[in-house]
C-alpha cells in the first residue's frame, strides 16, 4: 500500500511543501503580474528561456499564473476542509453523545450526503450562489463531512461503552468538557488523515468547477480556470493545458502521499488492518 | 431472501424523499433564485412580466403549498417545465439517460477490469515489480484530475495520433466512448486497485486459507477456490460506493467530451439558469445512484451467504 | 517397514524480524510411532503450534525452518519441493486447527469443503466427491448429513464445525493427524465428545495423532507419551502415567498442580489451585541459563548461568533440568 520505509510521507511532504512555499512566496517568485501583465506581442510563446512554462493567448506568463493559482487551490482546500471537519466533528460528537432523535436526524443527514454525489451537490450550490471564491468554499465545505462525522460518532459510542464518559460524568464534568477532553484527542489522528486526503479532493473539485466556468472566473489564475481557457487552444498551444494540470496532479499527489504516510503514524489501527 | 431484497428496496424510499425535500429547499427557499438570476444577466425584465412569471410558477403561494405541489408533481413523474424550451423537463432528460448510463458503465467496466486485475496480481506478489508499479500507478490515478487526464488523452489520441474521435457521441459506437470512459474510469480504477490488493492480502492471511493449504492444494487452487470470492465481497462494496463519485465526475467529463448525457445537460442548464432542468438532472442522478447501490447490495446478498440467511 | 512414523530431529525454527533473528524453537526432537497418540503440551507462545506447522511445511514469513530434520516414514521431508509438500499435506499428514469459527471458508458450503479432499487427492469428480463428503459427515456423527452438506459454516455450531474439520482432515485416511488445540474454543461439554470422536476414528483408520494442547490433563488422557515444551524447548518427555506420577521438571510439576482434581477437595480441604507465577518470557527476552529460572521455585545459581542439558529417563523419557529428581 505505502511505498517502502515511510517514503510516501517524505515525498508527499516535499511536494506539499513546494506548493505551500509557492503560494506564500507567489508575489516574490513571480516573473510578471499574473493578471495585469497581458501583452499580445508575447501571445502563445512556447516554453523557453524567457517564459519557462510559455505564455497564454493574452501573452501572460504561465509560470507566474500557476504560482498564484497555488494560493487559490490551497485556500479552497484548507478552508473547505476546516469547514467539513468542524461540521462533521460537531454533528458526530453530539449525535453519538446525546443519541435519541438527534442521532437519528444526523444519521439521516449523513446518508443523504452519501446519496448525492458531492460534485453534483457542489455544482447545485454553485448554481444558486453564483461563481466566486466564497461560493466555492461554501459549496465544498458543506458537502463532504460525512467521513469525519462517522468517525467522531463511532469514537464517542466506543468510549461510552467503555465507561469513560460515565466516569467523567460522575466526576461532575459537563457534556462539552467531556467531548473535548475525552473524545476529541482520540480522533485527532484519523481526522487529520481525512482532512489531508479531503484537501486533495477539494482541490480536484475546485479545478473541475472552475473548468466548467462555475468556480473562479478568468482572469484570476485558478488552475481549473486556466485549463478552461486553455482547452480551446489545445491544438495550437498544448503547454497551456499541460502545466496547470501538472500543478494540480503534483499537489494532489503530494497530499495523498502525505495522507497515506500520516495514516501509518496517526491511525495505526487501520495500518494493521491493511497489513 | 425475498424479504432481504424487499427491505433493501424499501430503504431507498426515505433517502429519495429526503433528497427531494433538500432539492426543493435549495432551489425554492434560498435567495437568489432563478428570477433574480435572470435579471442578473444584465437584462432588465419588465416588472409586469416578472409578476406574471411569478404567478405562473406559483412562487407567491405559501411554502407548504408549493412543497406539496412539488412533491405531487415529482411523484407523478412530472419534473416541471423548462424555462428555456418550454418543454417538460422529462422530455429534455429522456434522450440523455441512455448515453449517460452507457458512459458510466463503460467507465466502471474499465475501472473494474484494470483495477481489480492490477490489485489482484499485486497482492499475490507483494514487493514485486508489478506490485510497485500498480501501487505507484494507483496513487497517481487517485491524484489525477479526470477532466485534465481526458484533455491529455484527447490531445494525444485524437488530435496528434488521430486514432480516435476527439469528442461527441457519434453513432453511439465504441470508438467515441473509449476516451471519455477511460478518463472517467481512471479514478475508480486506482481506488479499486488499492482496495483489491488490500482485500486479497487480508484474505490470504485468513485462517481458512491456511486450512486450504493444509489440504494440499496448489497455491493457484487456493486462490481460485477460496481467496477470490472472499476478496470479491470486499471489492463489491467499493464498487457500489464508487458509482457515486463516478456520476459526479461524469458531469465534467461529459462536458469536456461534449457527450450528450445528463451531466452536460445539467451544466448547460445551470448556465441558462434553467432551474427546473437543473433540479430534474440532480434528481435523476441521485435516482441512478440509489438504484445502482441497491443492485450492488443485492449482488452482495448473492455472494455472501452470511447476509442471505441472517 | 521399520522405524517410527515421524521423527523430528534437532528442529530449529527461526523468527526473522528487521532487527534480529531469534530461535523460536530450538533443539526439539521427538518420535511418533505408527498409530500412536503423542502429546505436546505447554502454555501459549512456547512454540508448540509452529513446531506442528513446520511438520506440515506451512511455516510462513517471518518464521522459517533453520535446522534439523523431519523424517516421515524413513524419508526426509523438511526440504521437500512445493509439489512434494502438496502430495503430503492432506493425504499423508492432515491438520485440525484451533479456531473452528475462522478455519472454514465462510462463503463455501461445508460439503464442498470436504469434497475438495477427494477431488484433490483421489481424482474424484465433484458429484462423486459430494456423495463421499456426505458419508464423511455421517462418520463424524453430524445429524442429517444429507442436509448439512449444503450448509454454510455460519449455520453450524462450534462443535459441528470442528466435526467438519475432522471430516476434512481424515477424509483421505492420513498416516498422521496433527490436532492443534482442537477443543480449546469449544464448550466443555462438547470437548469430550470431540476428543472421543477423534480418538475413535483415528484408531479405526490407524492414524497417528500429534495432539497439541495447553491442557496436560486432556493430553494425558488421550496420549501414551507426552512432551512438555517451554520457551521453545522440550523440557520433559515421559509416558503419560509416569509424568503424572512423578513429574521431573519443576514446570511440569507446576502444570500438574494447576489442574483441578475432582474428589480431592474433601481429602485436602479447601486448597487453592496453584498457579505458576509469572509469564512465559517473550522470544526476544529469553533469560540466560535455564529458561524457566525466573519462575522456578527451586532455582539456584547454576540455573541462572548454565543451560541444562538433556538427562535421559527410563522408557525413552528425558528431562532438561539441573535439579531433576
């Protein structure tokens, strides 16, 4: 499953590190302004010494646009996963803890979320809210919390059956305190793994929505919107399609490898199950 | 046996009802619904026309009345009238169903064929060249943007090599479906390779496999008589779950390859702010998914006697 | 033909981990005669199960045979090829495992799992094999076998499953049956039935038994000779009667003292069952000298430094202790 000797953790870490560094340092390492420096004299120059990844139809430098695109991709990935984790953990903890009708309702909601393909759901939300970064974060942050919800709920139930929760209650701890001190630390590992892998998924979804024209709109340089523009020029300027796609691939690959590596460290039960 | 089947089918009903309610809430209650959306596009709409439209669509009725109306319509197979073409939404969706199903099943066939085979042989020789190759391929496949992969396939096989048509449905033959199916299937293929490998490794360590070996079976017989079916039980579950994400991704891949399916209809309708059509498409996709999941459940029942009799 | 059915000589089994290689089993030797029942006793983790697996050629990574000879009917089999092992397993040596819950394929009817034996080793076709599977089920006293052959393992009780395992193991009338804790997972009331059935069928077919258990009482009832293993070595071997009458190794004495005895309470009053203090050392932390010394009541200085050699006892017996006697 994993590459030998935890190398997936290292390769993943390096790839993600590069993406994060590029996002943070984008204004410094850019060659030209990604939006404003359009120059039709430079249109559709293949990759070379002046423009390492070539230029697009408006003469903008692809490398600079990709570096800035990392900001959008990572922002969407991180913020949407924070939303998903918060929603999932809150619903899962309370459902497992309180049980009763609330548990039934949350289970119903979880099944509902699993019944609607998340990209279709996100598409529907984008259709209603309209394009833009904010809508993207909402659409992707509301639609894939079912895994973290299930894990949180299962953990509460298992701790409940082991008597931890009851013991804490007898000691006079409040519900919230029990949830945060007894339950949360136990699921932090799996949650981090899920969020890491989920970030990859969110980046892919962002690219897909932007590609359809429903996410980030031109001229802003999201990897998906760059691909959307590049598609029509695939015969004349294939590099326009190659580089943003590679950026998505390597970033998501990095997150997936990192998630796999973290799973072996933070979530050993599932490691033994796989071995 | 029949009771089990009936129970599985009955399970679908509440979920479907919840989906209908959710779609209604999303599209009818949230602000920024279609009429304001229409005027957003830069056209001014005569207030009188707007008023007439609201009346016509019953938008001024109280919410419960509208919901009751919507549910009765959906229940009788009426998905509303398209804003654009003024045709019933069912007429729009009807001809799209078959191409969509064809694409999704072609993609899944590819994913199962390649993914399960790779995962299976990887598990038989852990640490070997084929194992390393499959698992590196699997994690890469999981990280691919399916529409980008499709774009690259299109560039290479359609535009450069000109082996296959670049887009469209053509006469519905095999050549047109290959590229979109491969692009769509690469994600589930990768996941299936990984899960199959894990499942086969799991089963190979099971006690009953040791029993089989102690009977004096060749390793090949052990695998074909005892391992394969048990691993399949685990793989079938993943196949069922993967249909969901496959149908989501199909929306983008259909659009990329101009495939005349429900997904591309949905995207076009979103741009045309044709909300009844969008709702109809979502409902259709969810219905597909639920039906397929029920079928997978039944397949599961057929394979695993422990479920059949409990 | 002469000589014992099975002779294990100076058997060594290695456990390879990334850090080091350990001897999981060391210097183990024993013989089993034709039709004889031989017992191998010890706590879990002492190496008795992997000794059995090595006789089946079923050791898998990280375990491997690292020395010694296994001789079946005057023929060395420890280096047998894959194809040779296939002809030995099931046909000449068969094995019953501890867990009847997981030892049968959950997705295959039990009749088919028995019938496989006839297809594999006697070239029967499936119809014929299924008929004979039904007979085999009848032999192990499963009620209404004609219906049971179609049942799946989860539809049978633990005792019934173990009967199915016995039917599989004895299907081809092997020369040796290895029974690895065959009744440990079962209810006490079922245990005796299964043991009796096994002994009866083996006697009828002339099959020798290698009985592996942690239960010295059970083994002594069934077997003529008994070997006691501790931490990868045989520490004592005697006739069953002799071992009860005069156990020579402190570990054997401990095992006997920990057995509950019916009818003795009145004589000795309310005496507690005695347990052996401490636990079996882990394979990475075997103590120097005698491996039993940290748990031994009669320990002296020499036990801590010098590993005891084998002392022969009458009637082919042996003991590995500085203070035997």
